[in-house]
C-alpha cells in the first residue's frame, strides 16, 4: 500500500517531485499488470486450448451421451472466433444441414454452446464440467484420471 500513498501530495511537494512519484507509481502499477498477464498466460495456456477441446470431445464421444467427434470443430471455432453465425455450422462441421442442427442442438443442450435465440449466433459456453478439460491449470488435473495426466505430459502444471 506504500506505493498507493506515494502519489498523495504532501504540503511541501514541488511539481517535479509529484511527477517523480507519479512515475514511480506508474512503474509499480504497470509492473503489477505485467505480472498478472504473465500469471494468467501461464494458468490459461491458450496456445493449447484447441488440443484440450478436442480431447474433451474425444472423451465425451465414448460415454453414454455420445458427443460426435466433429463437434470439436464447432467448439474450437466458437472459442477462437467468439461467436459463429448458425448458417456456418454445416460448413464448419462438414455435414448436412440436418446433421449440423442435431449437433448444434446437442451442444446447446449440454451447455457447451449458448445462443440468445434459435437464429442468433452460437457462442462458446463454459459449463462447469468442461472447465477442468479446457483450463487444467485452474483445476486439479489428477482428478480426471491417468489418461488426462498422460496427455498433458510435460505440460502438467505445478501443483
């Protein structure tokens, strides 16, 4: 908190000393910002998100409520682009209109995508059951099993 008080004016301050203290505070503030950016970059590891989305879909394709493997294409596109017009779903999934509607419906029902209406763009959703897969550094990866720990390999975050 000393850095915050350092910019409070004192009765005997000159403009030069105020400028110097303000520069010190700015240096402190920007240093904290950079530290937070580096920390979150390490935690989120977005350079591997597409691989983790594909892995999640592969895992889900083997369960009772099977998720089609092609669904990872749409999830990755929604994640990378922020939103996708519904009309692009068949092209992204490389399926017919009917098949793409079925996949989109399943992704919406499972909370993996979201949309404000049946015509609105599709957006990525972060339901709680995907968070350990998408962002393993924010969750304990060992609770997901040895396959997950093996997939991460050397990327396994320090706990």
